[in-house]
């Protein structure tokens, strides 16, 4: 095997794992190519959070195997953990299967395939090796850093605890060493990753996420820090204070609610009520009034009545999220909710989702329109995909901002942009001062 191509589905954790996969494959002497057709090895880094992505991956395996049977397909990620050896039966082209806890062993799997074996490596080793120096980072402006693996919550609808294993926090010192290293390479923004990131506890000192954020935000050369995903039941006052006080921490928070009905939240095993969630939002907003909040919602969980759904809609209009990511409920193998009844029909899910999006898009647009005339500090990520004469970047509240190039700034610079127009999912404007670097300070 000489060449490889990686296809990634799913969340930021998978995107980051794909960087680890690419780094390992390069280390083992394989060269990247730009299309699956040209690759000796196609790695599918998969997601099983809902049935649709799983079906897409299964048909992708069939397509690749038919198109060029000599290509080796390596299945990684959450479907690999879930299906394990059964994936080898899908096609003779599947050369290896590697769960998320085994990603770092991809080089070993490739060697085994070259010796005629078809390894299946799943499960989670307590002492799994993690060498951040081998990660191949795609972005030159933004770096992802894992702080906590796995999940202990076992929400009744969710497959993640089965595919990603139990929570394991990395020592604060190890996270800091990684952040310092990528900041020294010129990365301006760090995104800290974990499925329940605010459950983070340093295994050596007991430090919380708030302390970790403070430490990371003061690393030399780093401009901004964000973190994803927070669970409402682990949100402490220390985290609220850091969001409010440390100007290098994003004014953005993803705080999944899943449902606005207490009966459904109980059946989901989310361990908070609607009022507790709303009270938390009030406390966060009292400390940081301009914070941009986003959320996840599941529509059509078993037994969700019209009244339950109306409760969710009421919360959305009450909180006014900058962005709502909503999904129709999809039963997942092994999860308790897969046995819950009554199931909600696909038609009802679709019509509820349409109602939800028409309201949430209107709110997103209204919130964005309120920003017209304001000045955003935008970190330039790259050229706009729609217009090569424009840059695209993100403000400190995570909103996407597009603006014409002036010729004086480049990728990785922070510029001040006056917002002139607003859509539901992005803003646009004009640079008012070129290449401004934000000072590294704690407002205190
Ligand atoms: N850890 C995060 C949390 O606590 O909310 C989210 C993890 S999950 C990878 C991302 C989102 O997928 C969830 O917030 C949920 O809305 C959605 N999701 C998870 N399981 C689902 C299912 N069985 N059907 C539909 N959506 C699901
Ligand atoms: Fe899934 Fe719940 Fe864990 Fe999030 S907190 S990953 S939704 S089990
Ligand atoms: Fe999907 Fe696994 Fe992430 S199921 S959403 S890739 S943790």
C-alpha cells in the first residue's frame, strides 16, 4: 500500500481522529491522494449517531468495492466499534476495522493487511498511547485538542457511550503541553473537545474545565479558545465566571437541551428539568449578556406528544438560540430508548422538524440582524467558498463572517469587520482596520 484517502463523517471528535489517522499513515510511509479512486487505501472514519449515516457508510463500502475491488477499505470510527467483525462480511475489500479507542494503531493494522490479515481492533485500553506530535493538522489557524474521551451519561437515545467508551480526562499538564506546541506552530485558536467536556477533572490535580480554560487561554501566542460540548447538569459557577471574565474564551456556548418537556427529558435520562435548564441560561446570560448560545434538539422521541413538542417550541422562543441543530429521533442498537413506545411516525417527525426550523431560522436571522452596525473581531480561516475575492472567518461569538479582501491581511489574522448584512446562518461586512491582533489579556 502506497497511497491513502480519508473520508470523515460525524462530529468534531471524528474530524480530529482523522487528523490522527492521517498523521499515522504518513508516519508509516503512505502518501495522501486527493480522490478515493486514486488511493490504495480508503479509510472511512464513520459515525453511528443516527441510522442514516450508517446506511450511507454501508452503501459507500459497496460502491468503493464495486468500483475498484483491489482498493483496501479501512473502517474506523463509531460504526467500526458498533459493527466490529461483521463489517468484514460486507465486502472482501474491507481490510481492517478499527474502533475509536484504537485509532492510534492504524499503522499496525496496515502492516497486518500487507501480511494478508484482516485485523479487527475494538475496545478501550486504559493506557492507550497518545502522541500529539503525530497528529496531522489540516487547519493552520485552528487546532482541535481532546481533553476528555468517552461519555458516562448514557442518555437513553444515544450510542456514543457504547462506541466511545467511558470518560477519561487527560492530565491538565498534557493538554497544556499540546496547546503550547500548536500555538508555537502558529495556530491562533484552539477548540477543546469532549462529549461532556464540562465533566472534565484533571486526574492528577482534580482541576475543573474552568481552571483548564484559564490555563489554556493564557498560553503565549494563542488568541482564542472555545470548547464543545457542555452538558447542562455539569455547568458550575466557575465555568460561568471564566466565560464572563476571560476575554480570550469565546463568547459562545453549545448547550444541548434535547427537549423542552420534563416528561421527555426524564425518559431521555438527561438528569435536568426544563426549569433548571432555563435557570442556568439566565445565570450564564446575567454574567455574559452577549453570549451566543446554540443547542441540539431531538424531535419525535418515543411518546413525544403534541404538548411535549409545544413545550420544546416554547423553550426555543424563550431562550432565542443563535443556532438550533435539530434531528429526528433515530432508534440505535443497544440503547434503552430503542424499545420505548409509542414510536412517532416519520411524517410527524418531519412536520415537527419543519415547524421547528421555520421558527429557529427566523430567530437566528433576527439575532443576526441585531448585530448589523456592530464591529466583530474576525479570525480569518480562508477564502470564502462562494467568492474568491472574499475572506471567511469567525467572530468571537462563533458567528461566520464574510467580507471582501483588502489585500493587506491574510489567513490567521484577526481583523475588525463592521457588520453590514445578516442572514440566518452568517454575517457579512467590510474591514475597518486591517490585521489587528487581539492582546493576550484576562479582563479579570
Ligand atoms: N454530548 C452531546 C450532548 O450531551 O448533547 C452530544 C453528542 S451527540 C454526538 C450529538 C447530538 O446528536 C445530540 O446532542 C443529539 O441531539 C443527537 N442524537 C444523539 N443520538 C440521537 C438519536 N438516537 N437520534 C437522533 N439524534 C440523536
Ligand atoms: Fe450521548 Fe448523552 Fe453522552 Fe451526549 S451526554 S454523548 S447525548 S450519552
Ligand atoms: Fe458520530 Fe461517534 Fe461523533 S457516533 S457524532 S462520530 S462520537
